[in-house]
C-alpha cells in the first residue's frame, strides 16, 4: 500500500498555476478525432491514466497516434471503418471510456467486448445500455456491469428522450446516432455537461442544437483539423478551495474552461463568501475559457439542493471540505449519483473528513455538515479515488498534525502532477 506523508506546515496558495487539460474534453477530443481519416492535431491533451485508456481503446480498433513537441496527432479511420479488435478492449478505470465507446461501437458491423479494472466492474452500465437499445443497439452486460458485449447492429434514427442525469449517457447516444441510418432527434430532460455537443459542432457539420433538443445527422463531415483542450476546472477546484481556506493566498489559474455546465461550484463558493473572479475571457475550440483569480476568504455554510448536483458531480468532495471549515451549517441533498463513481463518494467523503476532524454525517443520500475552525490530521484512505485523494491533500493544509494518504497514486487518473503542484505552495 502506497502512502503519502504531508507534514504539518503552512500553505499559501499564491502566484500562477496551470492545471492540466480538461479530462472530459480530452476523452472527447480523442474519440472525435477518430472520425477524421486525415490528421487531427490535439493541443494540451491530458495524458492521464483515464485518457490513455481511451487512446489505447481506439488504438485497438485501428486509430493511430503520434506525439510531437507536446501535441498529439491522430489519424482516424472514419466512423464506419474501424477495425474489429482481436481482443477484449480494456477501459482501465475509466467510466467515460466504457460508456462513450459503447455508444460509438454499437452501430458497427462487428462484435466488441469492453472490460475494465475491479473498480470499473462495479459501476453501472445498464444506464447506457438501455437508451442505446431503444435506437437499435444489441448489447449485453454482466448483470448490469462490465464486461459489456456489443453485437453488430443497425442504429435507427427517429426520436429519443434522455432522462439520465449523466453526460456520458447522452454522449453515448450522440455517438451512436452518428453511425445511424437517418437523423436522430434527442430530447434532454436534464441539463448536463455539453462538451460533446460543443466539440461536435466545432469539428463537424453533423449537429444542430435547439435548447434542450439535439439533432444528429449520421456520417460526420469534418470541418476542422485542430482541437485545443482548455484547462480542467475540476482539477482547478482543489486549488481554488486551497486558496480560499488559507490566509494571504492570491492565486491565478490560467485559461481554465468556464463552461456554465462545469463551474457551478464557483457560483456555490461565491455564495459562501469566496472571492473569485474571471479575467482574460476567450473561446478555445468552442469552449469558454478565462483566468480564475482567487483570494483567501471567510466562508459561510449554505445548502445545496439536488437539482444542482449534476453540475457539481466531480467537485462535491472538495465543496464538502470547504463547508467543513466554513462558519455555520451546510447540507448537500440528493447525492445518489456519487455512489457510482470511482468509489462510493458519499461514504468516502464522510469517512475521511471525519477522520480529519470534520463534523459531518451522512443521512440517506444527503450530507450534513457543521463547520469547525480546523482539523486535527490522521491516516486517511483515498479508496483509489483521485478526487478523494486530492480532497485529503487540500484538507491537510488546515490540520494541526501530519496527514498520511494511503493509495495516493490514484491522482494519476486526472492530475498526474498533482502533488508536484501542491508542494509548490508549502511555506517552510
């Protein structure tokens, strides 16, 4: 078991920091680049374990990659000319890889089998299987889990309503629709991350968006050969909260994606009293970006209702940390979706913050918190969940004693250089 020791020290989160490329957008950049039979250039691609899983997966069906001067070049096959993988496709720990590829491969003329590691095998896959079957896919799972067998099938056009609060499910249906026999109208009941729609609109002519309705035309027509990946707001969130919680901090995070479906957590932190602002706004491959300026602040507790959870799904661990050190009480409602991440994040958040000294409890799918002035420290476990490991690290900056994190290497899933970035703010 690997352990990372964080000795008691003072931390000031000041200066400039460039967090890695966005994980969600990087997955989609890799997948959409496979549509292009010519070369696609991807800049700032996040080369984390999860994104590498997507690269290895599409590599097994005929896609080629090269790297030059920090840029990734992809030569795709076209969406109807992938090659049948001779082996089971390994998705590693990546739910995004598994669910998006299930959509992409469901309309192919060959059989595919997707599998993953022990953690991924526990995550539900019927949520993506069921809507895909409504448009003609032929998919079987292992009692709702991996491995997934995708049999040759014909994807139908027509109409489908997506009721899941998951952007991965929506994206899987969009990708399947691109392999279909006619136009597919998708109605979205719940607003979720829209990176697939933005990138598809920027890269092809095969999508039309009208409010909560998306029209997909099969057979992508490529109109752009470059995809620029902005920096990841979910990775930035940990350092934003580190800066808010530690006095004399003044942090600038450069060129971060500020897509409204991704920065709801900043609205929440501002409501709690956080001093956060945007500067140098721009657009990068269709995505809004900005420098985020953060200054240390005195936070107060608030309540978050279940309707906001789909826009906060990756930031809940570190938001719970902020609430644990805020003045007064807080409550986060409707967290059932967190039970199906890399760990059962409700249990992981409550247990590990409790070890550190937070006044936090779990009631059903809700979390209730009463703020404390500081934590005590202790031995914590990441549960092999990258966001729990990073939450514990940021929490350690407000502990009276040392903190140890077991299984800390899981940060490589989304932020391979996290601890290198983290230690820059240590003041001896």
